[in-house]
C-alpha cells in the first residue's frame, strides 16, 4: 500500500504527531499524519487531501523528505514523507485524534509507528525553527 505522510514543523522546531486510537490497527502508537493515496492522485494531491481531512488545514508548501518501505506482519507499506512548513488554518483532530507538538529529540521511538521511526532519526538535529 502507498501512503503519504506530512511532517508539520512549527516556529519552535517541533513536529506534529497524532494518535491512532481510532485506527483499525496499531492503536497504541502515534504517527506523522497522512494516509493512503487514491487512484490517480499525485503524491502532493494525496497529502493535501489527507491533511485537509485529518487536520483541517490547507498546505501552502511542502517538499519531499524521505521515502521508505516497511514490512508489517499483515502488509508491506511504502511511505513518502514530506516536510510541511507552511499551511493555512490551525491543525486540529478532525477525526477525533489527539495531536501533540514535540521536538524530534523528545519523541520516543517506542511510541511511534515502526515505519515512522527511521524518519524520526533523520529529523533529529535537522529541523530548524521557521
């Protein structure tokens, strides 16, 4: 399955993560927001749609950051991560999810989806406040 995830970064160099309590699988984890790509969507279109649906924001600019594939017991996923530094609106949990803003070095790999952990390691010490 193909997914797009957004790494929203604020003026303090923190990133946004969301809980998965309402998800069908892996409910005890947190994740970078995003979701599945629908047929015919470009990567950026999928990201814009997903973050609009999940967070109620409109992306103004984003850039590719990292791509990976990860094997979960039930499926293999391919994820493209984008840095999102400009958006319109205030992120909120439209689907009832809880949001947290944390510095990458303050995030625990044990609390993130396993596929997101390599991205966390790449972010540490790399994000600068806007």
